[in-house]
């Protein structure tokens, strides 16, 4: 079972709900039992998050932000304001993962960002999709080449669902990366690229328990990229499965 303080929710999951009722959605997330969230669009939402997070007893240890393409100063300022200690780059162009030289350029960018972030007391990380695993160079996943070229200061947030879709043996990959993996995205579904087929954690085909066991140190961040039903039901179902607690109605 996952301890409550070791569990978070990527707010992209409830992006539509946030547009409708920002404060009410965070209130419901807290009511379900979550104590941590992972924001996106942190510079745009900084003011509202600064008000709503403490109001609802939520903290944000991690956030997603594009460190390799954006001016990073506003990102670090927002993170410091919100008490965020890890900023994770969430996406790069899939075309860049076809050559080792280009992957090394990505690693260099993350390494430089880590130096800048450290001046603000912030750690930098990288989050994968499926293409970093689908691409193999010299018999290894492209993501492994990235890791081989990262400084020790750059952490990983392995999206375990997309790693599985990309063809990786996810538990083995997590064990190989070891303590560099300080967070994982935990999601479930049918193991395809169809976001609409994603479901509450525990309701799909992904070997979630094996994945969790392979990275006991990692913050568990629930995410659904999309869902065909009521998204907050899936958020509550994921919480109930992972913690073993019945989520409030």
C-alpha cells in the first residue's frame, strides 16, 4: 500500500475541472485524501495555486515546466513561491531521440538547467513518453543513453505507463536507474497510445504492483491523460487502489 504522504496527483489529469472551478476541484482532491499535487502551467497558475494549496492542506513538491525551451527564471520564481523543490521537463521533440548525438544535446541542456536551478534550491528532472523507449540505439533504449549523459544532479520522473507502451520492461528499467528515479507517473489502461482507454489505477492491464515494488523510494504521482467517464471518479478510484483506503463519496 502507498502511504498518503508518498502519493501525489498530476493536475493535468483534472485540467478541464480546473477551468470550470479551480478552487472547488482542489478542494475535492483534498477531500478524496490527496495531500500532494503536481502542477502544470506553474507560471500561469501561480497566483491561484499560492492561495488554494495551503487553503486545502495541499503541497506541491514537483511541477512540470519546459526548461529546455522556455525562459526559466519565471519558472524558478513560481516554484520558489509555491514551495516546489523539483521542476521536471515534461516533453521533448520525438525526432530528437533517433541519434545518440542529439540525445547528448538534450542531456547537456538538462545539466545546464540543473546548475541554474540549484542556485534557487531547486532540482531538475526529466519525464518521458513512449518514444524515448521505442527508439533503440545500439541495442538500448534512447532514455538509457540520456541517463548515461546526465549529471548526478538531474533526477528522473519515469512515466511508467508510457515506458510500458514504448516496449520497456518497466520494473527492470526502474531498478537499473535506481535512486535517480525520485518520482514516477502511475497510470493504467490498455497499454496503447489511445489516451481515452486510460482508466483508474488498478483497473487496467499495467503491472502496477510490480512497478511500485521496483521503485519504493519514488513519489507516486497519479495521472490520466484522458478518460471517458467522470475524471474525479478515476482520481478517487486510483487513490483507493493505491492506499487501500476507500475514497470518500
